[in-house]
């Protein structure tokens, strides 16, 4: 009897060791890959990604609810500096788009009779004057009615019509929220385990406390009336399935965006890539269980009567679709 118990203990220890070693090897593999490749601006892909981020910051500024004229000067000077150093990429879509945004930045201030500092304005003009054939890129302005015009259309029109909205006029109806979440649950999940959890918040002070921790909502966060925190229960995935957490939440999040659009609710996904200290701070505010990995935050609400939408140029098909 004692021998059997001893064997059982050894067997449990063996399986624990296997589990630990598997997790350790996977973590080590991703650690070294991240160390080598993440944020590498030496490659074309790395440069393109960096430029898209910098352009997105600028186009967001152009579409804020109450545009703060003269905004983003330090970031714009940084973008100008990169453009000067990146002449070899002059024909890339990202380079052309950056120039068109800088032209629109100048036009915005001219249209509204706002005088930029001469030195700053001259630095922009010095770059954009070299590209007379590139037109300013105006962002999209729509009425709320027009924005939802294709909410009942074919999927082709439906998918191309949904955009991120950062201008909210108030909270969405809770019954529509519930229907949207229920519809989003048609999203596929690995082995049908459905590990995604949707935590919804609508109390104003709590929403603002969460947004203060998130920090990526400057310029429009004060208008956000409601939000989701999407997480995944780690208890529901296997040892070798860590990626499934993000895959499942990502699929559910896109489905939720579509569902919210269908029910005429505006949404904006907010990034949650933080250090452990900040993650713990959010958990204290929200009481989200420790076994759930927080993946993203999503702002939702009723859109304003008029919405400004970032143009957000998409890559051409040949840049991301490869037939093998």
C-alpha cells in the first residue's frame, strides 16, 4: 500500500515537472524571439509598423472631438526627423501618407485661422514642399445616421462601413449592449471552451478611474460613458495553449465590434499592453479574478450626431496576402 502511494506521489511530481518544463521552454522560446525581433526598425516591416503608429497618432489628433490646435508638435517633429532619414523609403505608402497628413495638419490650422509658430511651421513646409503631387489627406466626417447606414447591409458593405469612433454623446441602451454581447458569442473558440469573459462598466467615476490607468485615451476619454474589459480564464486553456488566450479574445472582440455596430453602438478598442504593476492596479479597481488574463479594453456608447473618423489607410493586398 505504501509503495503504491509512493508511486502515485512520484507520478504526480513527474507530471508537474513536465508541465513546468513545457511552460518554461515555451516562455524561453518567445522571450528570445521577442528580444531579437520586437520593435526592430532595421527591417522594412519594422519601419512600416513604426510609421503607421506615428501616422495614427497624428490622424487621431485630427479627429478628436475638440481639436486642440497646435497639438502634437513634439511628435510631429519626430515624424519629420524620421522622414528626413528615410529617403530610401520615399515610395512606400507609409511615407506618402505621412506627408499627406502633415499637409492636412497645415490646412486644418489655416482653415481655422490658427497661427502655428513660424519655426515649427517652416519645418513642416520644408518637408511637404518637396512633394507637390501628394494631396492633403482629409479625415472622414459623417453624420451618425450616415455612419450606421449600412448596419443592415450585405457583409461586404457592413464590414467596410464599421470604423472606430472616439466621439460619444452618452451611454448606449443596456438592452442593446446585452443583445450585442449575446450576438458576439457566436465567435468561434478553441475546442469550444469559450474562455472569454466580458466585464462591463457604466458607472461614471469607475469608468474614468479605469481609463486613467489605461492612459491611451487622451483627448476623448472624458467622453467615454461605458466600457468593456475583455479577459480570458487561464484555467480553461492547456499548458501549450497560451496563445489561445489572445486568439480567442481577439476573435470575440472583432465579433463584438461588429455586433455593436449592428445595434448602432459606437466602439473603440483600447490597448492593454502594460507592465505587471499597472495590470495589478487595474485588477484592484475592477475585482477581475486573478486567473483571468486581461487582454483589452473597449470603449462604447452612443455616438455624437457628427463623427470624425481617422482615415487609417490599409495595406494593399500584396503586402499581407501570400499564396504558397
